[in-house]
């Protein structure tokens, strides 16, 4: 479903991604870890098709959806309810995702008035409503409490069972170790190691 070869991305004089190749097996959770500025978010944006490589190839089969690091950029309406309704009118799907992301009590709030963790959950709901084949998550556990992290892991495993593939960037190494099948360690624009 997902393969990148010899990717290179430059921002002006900065070589953010130097030469990256990897494959993501279908139906798995793969995590990208590494220090700030190592090129993880840029790689995720390439997978989402939001950015073009300077060199190299990105091959993606299926629909991708990206939960960006700046989740506020996903909110466009005055309430969480309207923001979710913007994605789909499927009432059953809306009810399912609202419950899954524990948003029932937040539906009539302004998205910008929510806490960091609540915004994370509302943004994740918006992304899930698009029913992606490949879910790309940039630091999804940021601001989440331990209980919701465990629920997120369960949710990701449910999605895997439905055939969804997950690529997530995280600084939460414990979360990655507990729930991912593979991990790619980024260092200075390259992958230093990639394994189970
Ligand atoms: P973090 O963990 O802090 O999110 P990251 O591993 O995701 O870091 P990237 O955000 O991909 O790293 O950034 C890689 C490099 O590219 C960094 O040096 C960063 O400063 C630079 N960079 C990222 N986005 C831009 C941009 N839009 N314009 C210029 N430079 C950028």
C-alpha cells in the first residue's frame, strides 16, 4: 500500500530529508521516531501528498488522511458538532466516532475553547470520519491522558482489523513499543534503523 524510495526534500538550503527508503506492510502500525527536526513530519506530509519530493518516489495505494501536528488547522466551524458534520452526514458514523473519541459532552463547544487533549480527540474524529485506508498521525498522543492513550491504541487495533494501515510519528517511545509492529528511527534526515 505504501512505499517510498530514495526520497529527498529541501527547504531552501536545508536538506530536511536526505535519502529515505522504506515500505509499510499492509495492515500494520509503523512508527517514525527520532529527535526534533529529524524529518519525520516532512516524511508524513509526503505520504499524505501534501508535499512533493525534490527527488525520489512515493507510491501510495488507497486513501490517506493526515492528523497534523497543528490540529487546530483542521477546525473551520463554530462548534465541534458542525466541524464533524462538515465531513459526513452519515448519522450512524457520526455517533460511532463521537462516542469513540469521547466527544459527546464537547459537541456544542467552540473547537478553539477545548483543551489540548480535547482538541486532539476532536481532530482525530474528523480524520476518522473520512474513512481512510492509510491513517497518518503526527504525534497523536500529545496531550492525552493514560486512559485515552490506551483507548487510542485499542481504536488503532480495531482499524487494523478493518484493513487500515497506520503510520504515526511520536516522541512517546513507550506507546510505540507497546503498540507498533515496526519502528523507523530517524536521524538527521535519514533512517538510522528500521525494524521490528
Ligand atoms: P519535530 O519532532 O520537531 O516535529 P520532525 O522530525 O518532524 O521534527 P520536520 O518537521 O520534518 O522534523 O523538519 C525537518 C527539518 O526541516 C528541520 O530542520 C525543520 O526546521 C525544517 N523544516 C520543516 N518544515 C519547514 C518549512 N516549512 N520551511 C523551512 N524549513 C522547514
